[in-house]
C-alpha cells in the first residue's frame, strides 16, 4: 500500500495549496484508494487525477466597504453671503460643530451683494442668485440655508436615529413656516426695511406669542429641542429668533416664556454659537417703527436704481438683458439692509454696571478664587475667605431647587446646573458659588451656597439673570452663625455630613 502511494505521488501532478485557504477532502478520494488496492496503481492514479485528494475552498466574497466621511469635512468649501446674514449663521454654526472649513466670501472685492450674485458666472451655478450659496471644491453647488447647514453638519446634528432626524426636520420647518414670517412682519419696520402696518404688526405679535408658547411648553422639561445635545433644530430656531430677541422681545413680552429664554441663552453660550454670533445683547426696550430710518432706506434704494435708468437711454438691447435681474432686486433687498441696522444697534451705549451704585469693598473675590483653585481648601482658601470677607459689601445665600420631584437622571440634573451657570456668565466677577447634586437617579436634590456682591440677591439687578433663580428657594445666611460656617465648609470642600440634605453627595459644580 505504501509503495502504491509513492508511485501515485510520482505519477500525479502535485496540487498547489495555499496555507490561507481551508482544505477539504474530495468525495472521490476514498474510492480512488480502494481502486489502488484492487486494480493496481495505474487505475488508482487515473482516479486521483479525476478527483484530486484536496481542493481549495473558494475564497469568501469581498465586502464592499463604503466610507462614511461627512461631506462638509473636506477642505475648499466656499460660502457666498453678505455680512451678518442670519441665514448664513446656520451653516457657520453647524460647521463649528462638524469641523468643516468654510471660506466665507461676503465683501468686496470677492463678493458684492447685488452685483456678484447677478453676474452670469454666479447665475450659472445658482440660477436664482440667492445667498447664502455654497460651492464645493468638486463643483458641487447648493443654495438654501437649511440645505447648506445640513450638508456641512454631522450625523449627530441631523439626528442619529430616524425618530430624532424626523424631530429635527420638524423644528427646522417650524422655524421657517411659523417663526420667520411673523418675525419679519414685526421686526423689519423697526429696522426701516418695510413700512409700518399697525394691523399686520398686531397680528404678527399674536403669532409670535403663539409660537413662543408652543416652544415654552416643549422646553419645560428639556435642555435642547431634540435629545440631550445641540442639533440643527436648535441652530435653526436660534437664528430665526435672533432678531426678535435683539429688537422687540423686551423683558415684559418674553417674561411668560422663561423656558424659551433659558434655552436661547444656553445655546448662545455654547462656544460654537459664540464663535459665530459673538455677544448677543437681549432687547431691553421694544423697538418701534422709525419713519426717518425708513425714508433713508428708501433713498438708498433709489440711488441703487439710478445707474440702471441711465443705461436705458443708450442701447435698447442691454436693458432687455438686465430686466430679469432688476425684478429680482426687490426680493433680497430687505436682508441686505439688515447689516447697516445691526451696525447702528452695535453703536448704542452699553448697559451700565448693575453694581456701580455699591461702595468699594476691601474683599477681593478674584484673590479668593485663586486661593480656592490653586491651594488647599481647608488650610488655605477657607481661612483666607473668613479673614477677608466683607460683611457689609458682600452676602452669603443658601439655595435649594424647588422641584426635586421633577429631577430624573443625574446627568440631566447636572445639565440644569451647568445651564444656569452659563446664563449667569456676566455675574462671575461679582459672585462665587458651589452647587451640589445629592442622591441618585430619580431620587436627587440640588442645593448650594452663594457669595454675592451687596446685601440683596443679585439676580434682580439684570433681566438676563432672572431666568433660573425663581426655580430655587433662597435664604440669607448669617456669617457669624455656626450653621453658616458649617455650610460654607461642607459646600466649598464637597465633604461633610450634609445632615440637612439626607442624601449622599453625588457631584458638585463651582461658579467662579
């Protein structure tokens, strides 16, 4: 038998085998060996040729792997717009989140609104001549601000699940269909863009109240519109509400919609929003129609039309070619005027310091903050605090969240504290606080100790600081009492028994 196998090996062609392929015996092998014993080597060799002893298993089919890179993440993207276009802000904020690099062309010589977007080259790419308009380095062009923002955003901004994506699209459409029309009717006359119509303005005010009421109810238990993070829904609605909050939503009008204002300020304080919008001043006095400003706006429009009229006196053919662009000039003109009006608003005097009426205090809060941040709290920071604390110029307060039954997940409760701190950003020079979350999911509470300038609650000095403080109870502490000393020590150190709480320490936040 062994001799027969050797002969077979010499007379049969070797079958090359790959070490990376699975080997499996062929069914004809056993019958070939049987013939070897019965019919001799020749018959066995012929059988093996017909049925090789091993065959390589066919390789598995190759899987085609598609790249999932975000289109807007590539370089060489150009955004055409005019300066301070609130519609372009949507794409610019989305790009801040996604990391997309946009080259913005908004001023001469690269882009001149009313001229560049009327040129044949521009109209060939964007037939309507509208801005903002987006052009990719691969020649891909898209107009409409929502489409551009979608293109440069990420899956997280668009909605990572079908349900989230549908909710995002819902609020984006809500901004365009329910917020922008009444906002334009109300705000544009105050900017001198449209003539004032009392009846239309009153109707617009009621529509704005209605949409703010819808938003306020939705945001009562939410930090953001969809999910727990910023999405295109938040970006679109903030941009749509921007001029309302800057021009006409004074403290009295926006007062009943505290949840909307809280959400609006939370978004504005995100670094990505600030990088595009800068510091946004909320309206303190409702703007009114200015007939003089409207007359000046109309005069500028007439000057822009003069060159076209002179051209009509010459050859007849050129004016015919220019007729379509002249008809379209009326549509984007209102947005073009927004820039000059915003410059006028920016030139208005800044609000006064709410603490300017207080006498100077020997207690330097920044010095204590440096001690607290860089040195031991118990042995250095706290002794420094009590040694230099000015009881006449400063006060201590204990706060407690009014609605602990509404607190569910601990991370959401932390977002509640963080959001409040962000909205109080301008109070940092005159306040310090340690706010602590106690307990666990569905069984937690929030309380804290505040150091404030003056002898009254500072929140009442500025309308922008009043968004959250009414959700807490406030009790003034006596700096000389043992209770006050204990509370300050425990809350500043995040250590102690916290007997007044009855729940274990979870985590804390410092406002400094």
